[in-house]
C-alpha cells in the first residue's frame, strides 16, 4: 500500500495534494514510469528561495548634496533587498531615483530584469504612466494652454462628457479574461480623456530648436490600469505561496510561461493601447478646438514592463531608450520631463551595459510630499506659489494649489542632466522650454468624505 512516507522518501514536501495523489496511486496501482509521470503532473513545482547574495545592479546615481545622501542610501538599501528576488538577473538605478514604499520595493527610477516572470508591484498601479507630445507649429502657447484647459480633466473619477471608446479597443478588452469584467469596461469608458492627480500634468512650451509650440501630457492608465494591477497582485500572490513563500509579498510574480502569465501580459498590451488613446483624444481635441494641423507627435511610457525574449524589463519611472522596447517609436526620440519650471527634454540614446536600455524619467524627489509641506510651513501657500512659478502660466484644475508639486519638491534638474551625461543615459537633442502647465492641485479639499469629516469635527 502506497503512503505519504513513500512520497516524502521520493523527495516531495508534504501538502494537501498528498491525500488525493495517494488515493489515485493505490486505486490504479501505479509504479515505475507510470508513477513518475503521474507525480510530475500533480505535484506542485519545487519552491525557490530568495538569493542569499543580491544580484549586482548598476548604480547610475551619485549624491551631490547633503539632502541627497540619505535618499540615495535608502534607494540602494531597497534595491539590495529587491535584487534577492529569485527571478531577477539584472537591475539598474537612474539619477532621479527615490524610495517608495518599504525596503525591498522597487524605487522610482529603478529597473529590474526578470527571467520569464512578470512582477506587478514592479510596474505599480499606475500602469503605463507615459508622456506624449504634439507640435502645434507657430500657434501662441497661451492659446494652446487655454484650449487644452477647456478639454482636459484632472482629479478623481471619470468625466460626464466622455470620449467614445473605439469598437476595436472595446473588443480587445472583452477578449481578455482580466479586462472583460463590467468594472474594467466602465472605467475604460468613463476615464478616457482624464489625467488623474499627483505629478500628472498638461504642459505647454516652445521648442528650443524650432520655436514651435508643443503640448506635453503626462498620465497613465487611470482606473483601468489600477483595476488590472489589483488582479495582477492577487495572481502573483497565489503563485508566490506555491513557488517561493519566502519571497516578499511585494515582489511576488506571475510566471510568463503559464496561462495566467500570457493572459496578464496580453492585458498589459491592451492597457498600453488604451493609455496611448487616453493621451491622443486630448491632443486631437485641442488641435480641433484651435483648427490647427498636426505638425508632429510621439510618445513613450516610463512605467511599464518591456519584453525581450524571455527577459522582462520592469521600469518603475525609467524611460526606455532602446527601440525594441517601444514598438511605435518615432526616430528613437523620447521625452523626459523635469518640473514645471524646467524644460521637457527630448532625448535619444544607445543601450549600454550600465543603462540596460533606459534613461531617467525626471520626476524624482529627495523628500516626501508631506515633509516638503512641513519644510515650507513658515510661508503661506500663495507666497510659495508666487516665488516658484514667477513668469509661468501655472494652473491647478481644482483651483486649489498643491505645493507638493511645485519645483522645489523635486530633485535638482541640473544634477539629473549632469548625471545623465556622466552615466551615458541618453543625449539631449532638443528642449521644450516652459510656458505654463495644468495640474490637478489639491482636488480632495472639497471631496465629500473630507467635508463630512470636517463637519463632524465642528460638532
């Protein structure tokens, strides 16, 4: 009579599957090759342990001030833990890197390369956060900003005057098992033409090379991507418990060579198409409002997963330089925004050993939003706004200023550019000099939940 001790002697770890397997083996009196084949089909795959020594990664960053020392140390500490994840084979850190979440979580400005694995937490909830530019020729920057202001939408939720979701894209959503649910379809429709909050923006400037007026938008996949992210994290956790229970939950992965992995990868590509459209509808509507002709346009994501053979490059706030990562690349050009007072950089570059085919995305911080607010508590919001936006047409969609998005909240732009050159992270071929921008602002100030809380406190 076959029993559990025999399975253990064969090298299998005890589990819930033992009971059914033993029953089946005894019923069919399996032995020899038949037994071996059956056990291969029903036994869970062997677990893998995190590496005891982190995989080496490229440190394309250098602290240039006292304020940056702690930030850079925290980035390295987090990357050291991250790179013990047993799927990873390479990594890199960009000059605008800053920690996010706890130790072991990929930092903003981090690149992690996994073999045959997709790590949802390494692309985060803001799947396919990206930038798009449109050239409006010699139109006045103010006219472009005014027209765009009447079309765009910042803040929470969707919009009532929705753009039409193309039939082809709706069909793609319905074909994918992780995107066909009613919530995803509803979000895909109501969030189309919205930009969200945080550091997302609509920027208007002038090309240093040509003098043309250019609009740049920065946002991701909104609620559609966030919904897929939650699904991905749940799938990854299921696999983590079976494949590598000692790996940190935040670094769980979905094996690509599984039905779930292939379906999730395809879902990411559909979300990429939706996000590109989310930029495009705003740009096209602004052109139409101004009765202008499209002069030029290109875009790139900087928060995504890129595939090259069996390797998956997870970029959390890192701009892909390599054309193989951007199938709709235009002349190898990429956009790197810095802050509202600085130009948006137009760059191109080659893949090197240390950059892994990536450049910075430009929006790193040395301190948190809350710490930045505390550091400026001796000034009024209006004072800070006036000092930091002088000469610019800066608008907050909610009409409430968010000082945590003003230039001083971000890393020194000149230092980022210096280190791009030092570490060979792309060449600047043009700069879009700032005229003005629109951001969400403190849109939650009037949120119903906050008003309710304040009313309760007053009582």
